């Protein structure tokens, strides 16, 4: 577990640490084996113990040999390259989601198009796009994926694809229901069928339990509770590796539950959040929300309302001045609601509070910083934008977008050496973004480095299908015409 917690995926990442962990593990296994055999074959003298060790060696070596022979070598080998590629894929999709939420649609769409070509035949990528379609309420394209035969669906995601499909059907039914709670009755019916199809899965039983609890239907509450409680001890938690959900981008606050029921049900809540099935997550959360602080509950419910397009005018903003640990996070949530309602000035005033906070741990705050920085840049308030981009760097992940933004802001302020440094940092990531190289070409051109500028401009046009943005072309046209002719 320590190896997993420290995110060590390659032996060469930390040889000494891995060797130490393996040695400790071997000691524990040896103790376990010794105990097992000594119970079955008690010994009293050193001679008897030596004979027992001979028996252990003979039995275990043959048993291990037989087990290994039952597996194909390919099945038991870990392809580290595949693991790293999957991690890269997840990070890229997470990044696209963050850029979209921050309002940088152009860069987000550019990356989505680029990676959709890169991963055209990758089932994991198509599954991630399916989940993103659910999150962004693009139900038609999501349903197309859900209708695919099982063999075409991401191999670890069959159950979750079916579950997400139920969510899509429920939402569509709810939008067209003619009688009160008609959609809820439909949901209960298909969940009962689903629980028969997947009898060992916890999610459908717990969701049914929480629905029955909301309805006050005691027989259903007790029956489903017995079902999921009997499954817990034998349940194998296996969730596919997927990108951050939109919920995590808005709210990644760690919520502590102290009862066993709260801890179990919150795992299911997180599963539903990861899938983008936010209404299901909300139903289960209601069953354990009494264990949360008022601020935690407010943040959760507010985020769900934003993501399900259900933030009505009568839903009021709140503050929890007594809960100092949540003060910045609540302000960030209020900023998100103001942003959703189109009150940008109010949203930016909330986001501005992040700049003066010392919280660099909650990654969701990056969304507020990016929104603030992007709007200030577009308003030509470049020093404010720079301050937000620099604060973003303290969070330690996803620095590419901050370096890119800093480069543009410094360029507009004519601070060319600083702009060049930030754009250069942005090129350290495995992404070819033509605009970055075009900006570097412009900077070199302005600094009189003609040969470098030509090379950089050429590299910006490596892919003929990707165009340079208009603001860069406008900057290029503003240069001396003699210089421009040579450059072109």
C-alpha cells in the first residue's frame, strides 16, 4: 500500500524505497507462512522445526510453480508503459475540463480535437468522453456510446456504463414526465432490474435504499439495507481509472465521516460523482448529510445545483463566518454561483479573496484563479492577471496554463525577456500548441534575433491544419514591413 500511496509506478523511480518495502513484505509473508504451518504441524524441538522447514519448502515451491503455470505470462506482467499512458490520458482529459470551466474554450477545444485524434482507437479515451458527455448534459452523444455492444466498451467499465445508461434514461424520462414522481417510479423499476443483473454490486442497492428512505417506504428501506450490508464484506472495490470529474474541479474538499454507514455511503457518493451521475450522488448524500458541517453541506448542494443546471433564483448565497477553515472555500463556491448566474463582477470579487489566502492545498481553488486571471487579462488589467497566474503556480500541478497566461500578459506589457521565459516553460509539457511557438517567434523578432524567429515560426506551423490566433497575426502586422516581408 505504501508503494501505491507514494505513486511509485517504476522500480527505477525509487530503488531503495521499493527494496525496503519488498523486504518488509517478505518478512510479513514469512511470519504468516511459519504461523500457518506451525499450527498445522506443531513442533517442539529444533530437529522437528528443521524437518518442518523442509516440508514448507517442498510444498510451497511446487504450489507456486503450479499457480504460475495456470496463468499466461502476459496476464500477470504489468505493462508500465500502458499504466503511464493511461495516467497521461486521464490528466489530459482533466485539463480539458478545467480549461472549459475556466472559460478558455479555444484552448480546450484545440486540445480535445488533438487528443481525440491521438486516442482515436483507445477505448479508455472514448469511455472518458462518454462520462464527460454525461457531465455536460450532452445526452444524445452519451446514449450513442451506451448503446455500443459490450465488446466495444472499455473493458473495466461495463457495469459503470450500464449504470450511467440508467441515469441517462432517468433524466430523459424526468424531463418529459406528465405526472408527479412518474420518473422516480420508473427509476425504482429499472434499478430493481439492474440489481438482479448485477446482484453483487453495491451501488444499485444503496441508491434504492436512499430513494426508499426519502419516500419513507419502510419495507424497502429494511430490505435494501440488509442487501447492501450483506454485500459489504465480500465486495471488491474496483473502479476504473478516470479523469477528474467536473465536481472535483468545483469541489474537492475532503469530508470526514465518523460512522460506518457514513463512510460506506460516501464512497458510493464519490463513485456517482466520478461518473457524472450527479443526481444519484445527491440522493445518496442526503442520507448522510447530517454528519457534515453546514458549510460542507452548502458547498456540496450548491455545486450539484450548478452542475445539474438547477440553480434557481431563490437559492441564496450564504456565509459561515464561524467556520474559519471553510471561509475561502465558501467564498469560492459563492463565486461559482455568481459566475453561473452571469454576475461576473460579483464572481470576481469572491475569487479575488483566493489571492490573499494561504490555502494552496485545495486544488479546486485553481478554477477561481483561472477565471479571475482570464477575465482580468481580457479587461487589460494585466497586473491583476499576472498576480492570479503566479498564485496558481503555488498549487504545483497543471502549471502549463499559468505559464501560458503569464507569457501573454508579460508580452502585452512589453516585458519581453520575462514573457520569453514563461512561454519557454510552457513548452516543457508534451503539448504542441502553435500559439506558444508563434509568440516566441514574435518575441525573438522584436529582439532582433531573426534566425531564431524564423525557426520558431516554422515550428509553429508544423501542423498545417492548426491556425495561429488572430491576436498574434495582428501583432505581426504591426511590425516594421521590411522585417515582416523577410519573416514571411
